[in-house]
C-alpha cells in the first residue's frame, strides 16, 4: 500500500467526496482523510500512478494541489473497499491553505427560489461548489467540529444528503437547511423603506 499526501487547497473544496467517488469507480481499497495540514490517501501501490493521473484530470474546480508526497504504508487495513475516515490531527504544516468563502452557485440559488425546495428562502444554502468556508473555520482540519457550525446538529434530511454519495452535498461539512441551520431575522426600523425595496429586488 502507498500513502499519498496532497498539499494545497485540498480541504473544504469537496476533495474527500471526489476522491471517494473516484476510488469507487476504480474499485480501490483504502481510505481518504483530512490531516491538519493536508489530505491523506491510502491505496494499493500498483494503482498509485493510474489513480494520480485520473485525479489530476478531474480535480474539483476550487481545488489546487501544490505538492504530492508518496510514501509506503505498512499498516494493515481492517476493512474492505474504500472509506472516508475521521480526520487525523498533528502539527500544523505551513503548506496548508484555508479555503476561501464562495458565492452561491446557480443550483443552490435556484433551490433558494424554489417553493418546493427544503432550502426555499434559506440564505445559508451551500454545497461542494459554494458557500462559506474561511469565515466559518476555527481550526484545521476542515471538519464541522472545527467550525462555527458545530452547535448546529444536522437534521435527518441533511444527514441523509450528507451520506448520499450521489448527492452534491455528500460529505460537505458546511451544509444545513431551515430546520437545522442558522436563523436569519429581519426587523424593520423607521425610514428603512429604501432598504426594504432593495431586499425585495434581491429576492426576485
């Protein structure tokens, strides 16, 4: 087995679910997990080259791999198939990068405007391609427990999409909905008619 360590913008940009999906297609055995400095992948040594070639051709749009280190992995895996494991903590590396906040993508914006969507009028809708990253993060690795969303436990619906490998929110740490997410309240004050009209235009 080999351990592949990726440095750069590799956390908070959908890399773990992307690698999991790729590993399933290639029928690999191993795992992927965040470390405090990077992203760690373990897979069969003879599959390393083909995996990396495929990886480089289809990285998530917001990901940036700046350095790759390949080393032997001698520990025995106690499971079959490929998994996303819990993050591993160790000393912070200067090569680590924090992902930036991202504007709402077209798909999520459509959901916000769709009356039949669970995200209807939910201002903090997000997915692998968009949403807050940097402003939510308290520490690395990029996991929900290390973000300001820690107190907001996922509802049953959000848990289901988080676990769905075919969903755009698969294993995305910053997701939430109206039932389990951040409440946004608006209170009118005197002489704020202009602001109210602007809000109505944005809502359209």
